[in-house]
C-alpha cells in the first residue's frame, strides 16, 4: 500500500491523462477495503497522509469496521489511533454525519464527533460565487461556445471558481445534458489535476442536493428532480466519461445526512 500511495502522491497534482492516477487510486481503495487487521497509514509519524481525499474517507470507514468487528488488541495501536486520525484528517475536509457516526465504535466516534461540519459554509461559498460561475460556464459550455475559450478560462479564472465548474454545468443542464458543450467541458477537465476533478465532484454533489431542496420548496416533483439528476449523472459518467463513477457514487453515499442522496444512488443504478 505504501508503494501505491507513493505513485498516487506523484500523480495527483499532475494535469493531463488521469487514467494512471485513477487506476492507482482504485487499486489502493481495494487494498484498504480488504484490510482485516489494524494498520498504519504512515511509516513516519508526522504530518498528514499522502492519500487522496477519497482514500482518507475510505481509510476511516475501514478503520471503523476493523475496530468494531475485531477490536484493538494491542495497547500500542490504541495509543497510535489519535495520531493516525490526525494524519488522516489533516489532509481531509470531510465530516461524517451523526447518522453515520452512530455506527462507528465509541473510540472513533468520540474522536470525530467534534469535527466542524463545513457543508453549510460550502453552500454559502457557492451562493457567493454562483453568479460569476454561471456566467463563466455559459461562455464556456454553451453549445456554440468557441473552443479557444477553454484556454482563456483556464488562464484567467480563479481557482475558487474552477472548484465549481461541474456544479455550474449541472445547474445549466436543467435535466437536459444536450444544453452543455461536452467537448469544452472535457478539455477543461483534462487540464485539471485529478484531485481538482475529485474536489469538483464532491462540491457538485453538495450543490445538487442543495438545489433539489430549493426546487422542492418551489413545488417541483421529487420524482422529476430525481429523473433529471440521473440524466445529468449519465451524461457525466456514461455518455462522455467525464467523471469517474466510483468517486461520484461515494460522494453521494457520503451524504447520508441528506434524504435524497441515497435515493439518487438507487435510482441511478436501476436506470
């Protein structure tokens, strides 16, 4: 696992072809999920892990399963646990909902329950950036958009706005993926690093769930909103292979605090 994470660390900031990175990340995900005994995330004890955001999340869940099913037999492991969590969470923005933490072993739940939930702040940041992001996305992603605008967007847009690219595309689709210039979107995503794409996925999921709540308040049918969500997901994952399916599904499953996240997962897997 250490060797694979070294490969991931070297690739996660590189732009261009993301296939090698996703293969290495997927291999590491499978390795972590296959662990049955207490493990160490770093050979050295200082600083955050070299994992990706997704691997950090999966590591905590795997750790919860191991402790709950097998316990912690070694006192040294118990002493290391707090350091290990600091190493993992030092490189992660994620918080687990109370609904999920109820199933975590007490020693892990107590260490994580005080972690600040930043989802509300993330939505506030989106609302502040939304007008600018949507205007940029209209120039970049409208069907007749000039392909040369791709490099203009990459060169002149702010990182905090690029963070919302997929969220902006989602809003513009309105359940009709043909509203989006998939060629320009693919070109921009290729210029992002793999971790920038991953961050876009997690942000898009937060925004789409917030958007569904707003649409429901305006009287729209939940069934129609879920169908539109599945159509948009199919565009991103299957039609144009813009985003990795496993990360998208994990991002939705992680949002079990939202009543519609798992419905989207189940409906998407049956359509």
